[in-house]
C-alpha cells in the first residue's frame, strides 16, 4: 500500500471509485448533476482547495479522503469494499485531518449517516468525532472533531 498526496490527474479514478463503495455509493452521473466533474475535482486539487490523500495498491487507487481547505469539512472518505477493515480509511482520514490542522483549523466537521447500522456511524465516533446535534440538507448528522 502506498499513501500519497492526491494529484489533479487522480480525479477521474476518484470519480469512478466513488460509485463502487459499499455504502453511500454515488455514480458519476449523480456527481455530475451536483457539479462534481473531473474538471472541478482536479481543479480543486490543483488549487489546494481540496487537500487530500489517496491509497494505491499495485498502482491503482483503492481509497481516498479529501477535505475543504476553507471550511475544515471532510468532504469525502471513500474506499473500495475489498480494502475495508485494513486501516486504510483511518490512515487516509488521519492524513487529511493533519493537513487541515496544518492549515490552521482547530475544528473539523463532516456529514455522517445517522443510522447506527451504518459502518460510518461507528467508525467516526470511535475516532473521536462527536455529534453536533444538527443535520445537513441530505439528512446526514453533522459530526465534529476538535483538534
């Protein structure tokens, strides 16, 4: 496994991978309808607006995590199902949290499933993320991490 900072040319693979996740998969078409395209994603990486990291196995991206430089939001953490339970998600999240902390953020946030049966529900809480008691427009619970 190789972890590295994301590069603009990773955007196409990230878009495809997002539709292959076990929970909360989002197709390229759905992302496009939300304004998320190869161009916008690679532009965000290039400009530094979307600091993030990828994990590669045999040269292929198997997971990634991106944050928002300006708001401190963890925008996405995605992993192929065959690589769940190996610590990759935790490592990618940790690297992204550190990158946002290095930018001066002392509070990070993200939207997470409100259902305890969801993998993400326990994952983030186990790592110290706490509920804010609020929800986003998608009905996801807003969790925060104070650093």
